[in-house]
C-alpha cells in the first residue's frame, strides 16, 4: 500500500511536467512574431499615454504654498502681577507644523517667529532652516520667552487684561522657501498668523486659532 502510494503520484506528476514543457514550446514558436508586434504597439501606446500624463501634470500642477500653523501651545512658566507695575513674564512651548501639499519637497530658510501682545512684539523664537518632504507635515518645537516691559504695560493697558484673567496674544512667522517643479525653482512664502488667549487662572492657552 505504502509502495503504491509513492509510485502512483509520481507518474502523473512527470507526465504533466513533460506536457507543460511541450505545450510551452509550441505556444512560444507560434506566438513569437505576433507577440513582438503587439509589444511594440503597447510600448508606443504607453509612451504616448505617459507623455500625455506628464504634459497634463506640467500644465495643471502648480506650486502650492505650504501651510504653517501652531498646532499646540503649552505654558511652561508664568508670573504676573500689578505691583510695582503691571507685568507678565512667561515661557511658552509651542509646536509649529509645516504642511506641504506639493508633490515635491519644500525647502525653507532660517527665520524667526514672534509673539505679539496688542501688536507689539514681546518675544521671539528662531526657526531653523529645513525641508519638508512631498505631501508631508513637519513639526518643530519652539520655546518663546515673553517679558513685558513697563512702557508696554502702560501703553497697552495690561493691568485691565490681568484683572480680567485673560491675555489675548498673537503669533506670527514668515517662512521663505522654494519648491522645485520640473526643473524650475519656484519661491513660496508661507505665513503663519495665530491668535490665542492665555487664561491666567488655569495657566493654559485657550482658543488657539491660525489663519
Ligand atoms: C517680569 O520680568 C521683569 C524683568 O525681568 C521683572 O522686573 C518683573 O518683576 C517680572 N514680573 C513678574 C510678575 O514676575
Ligand atoms: C541658520 O541658523 C543656524 C543656527 O541658528 C546657523 O548655523 C546657519 O548658519 C544659518 N543658516 C543661514 C543660511 O543663515
Ligand atoms: C484700560 O482698561 C479699562 C478697563 O477695561 C478701561 O476703562 C480703560 O479705558 C482702558 N484704557 C485704555 C488706554 O485703553
Ligand atoms: C527666490 O529666493 C531666493 C532666496 O531667497 C532669492 O535669491 C531669489 O532671488 C528668489 N527668486 C525670485 C524669482 O524671487
Ligand atoms: C479659565 O480657566 C478656568 C479653569 O479652567 C475656567 O473655569 C474659566 O472659565 C476660564 N476662563 C475663561 C474666560 O474661559
């Protein structure tokens, strides 16, 4: 029984193999001239289609300006008071995200982001040059130290804001960079402009909104 089991499956397997080889050689000989002709037509069609696609892309795909925003802001240190003069000092840790919707990379130069209180710059943070891959989002962490000066608090009525428990602030940055499309360099400047409220009692940022 066990001998029969070993022999019986082997015989059909061999014959199948042989007939497969024969069939393949016959088919190969018969189809060779026709196939190379079809191959040429297919290649030509493919080249035409690819050229058309490239042409359409060259016309339609325009360099897009990447989107820069603050994705989060955390309060690390905060001190404020009305004596001897109204003042507020703080350290904010923020995450800047650069979203590149282009099908090519975006490269940007060194720049700085600023924190504003009623239109006056109260703090700055450097943003180092870098690149964002095609259709990628890059996140960078920045730390901004904010110190209010005496003149600022007088001119901008800081004491009433401190008494209200809420400081309204803004953040701004300009990223100069370029995208490379089909061998040409296109300059693109991405602008970040965000508004937020600092809740003094909870020591947290509320209502963060970017353009
Ligand atoms: C904020 O910093 C300034 C300068 O360092 C200092 O004079 C002021 O007392 C500080 N204010 C608070 C509330 O800590
Ligand atoms: C960008 O900033 C970094 C560090 O701040 C500096 O080393 C580099 O030289 C700067 N690049 C340019 C092009 O200014
Ligand atoms: C400062 O705020 C107080 C209270 O909100 C207001 O009465 C006052 O007119 C403000 N002063 C200035 C210069 O804005
Ligand atoms: C693009 O930006 C680079 C670097 O900032 C600058 O040298 C170049 O003149 C700009 N090109 C155009 C067309 O604005
Ligand atoms: C500030 O935060 C506290 C605590 O989370 C909250 O109760 C209060 O309503 C907030 N203030 C405003 C103006 O939203």
